[in-house]
C-alpha cells in the first residue's frame, strides 16, 4: 500500500530498507525521543522490526499501519509514520513518527500528516487521533499543536526510553475529525510554503 505527497512516498516496509532504518534510529538524537529501539541500533534490530511490521501488514484485521517514508528525490527511507492501536469500537487510534536527523527542519514529517490523517478519518472511518511525546520533546509538541491537536494531560514518569534508560513524563494530545477538517487547508498551505522555501523558490 502506498500514499503519496509531492516529495514523499509512504509505503510498506521492505527488508532491503534496513540500512536506512539503522542510519535513522541509530542516531541517539532520534532514538532518545522514541520509546522503542535500543542504542546502539544494529542490523539485526532493524531486520527483526521490519519483519514484525511486514507481518502486521499481512493481518486481515489490522490494529496498526506502519508506513516507511521514502524521499522521492533520493529513493531513500528517511523515517517512519504509523497508526497504532486502532480501536474500532471507540473509533480512535494513536499516531507516531520519526525522521532521520539529517532531514530535520525541511517539513517532511509535517508533509506526511495530510495523507495519513485523511486515511485515518476517511478510509478507516475513525473519529479521533491521539498522539504522545516525551514532555521535554518541544519540537514534537510544537508540531502537534500546529496540526490542531489539543493537550489532554500528562502521565508522570510513565515510560522508559529503551535507548537511554531514562524514565519520562508522557504528554497526551488529541485531534477530532471535525477539528482536522477545519485545519486541513491551512496545513496544506503551510506545507506548500515549506516546500518552496526548501526548493529555493
């Protein structure tokens, strides 16, 4: 399965992606903001994770959808974005993402949100998205607010980062379908502006 934006392809994981995944998660600047993934992150870690994700895609009743983010211009996987814990009864799910540190501040993660959120609300017919971040992860929290998410609470000393062993407070944000409808056009304009800036227009 594939979703597409101007600069990116969001697609199923492949075993051959392991080098790109090790490069991305293997940077402590990335892994310190993730709950999963040991540090240092090795080939076997990436391959085992990819196999697990591929197995999820083969399930008939999926509870998760993990897309690798491929940069069209380089044919390279630069990150991951996913939909987890799909709850059909309550019609909600959790989203999360990361990107290779070399590709920060170019709006790539922001760009993935339109097709991902449209998929959640229109294809999966859910009513709400939730997302979390470490309390000190200011960049992620800023992006969530920019996307229209509302702060819903903090779970104190709630999770341990596998890469660093540090215990973190988790902040929770939520976004309803009707809120996304109001934000969608504004977000698309922001994305197009960011693309022009990075292309030197």
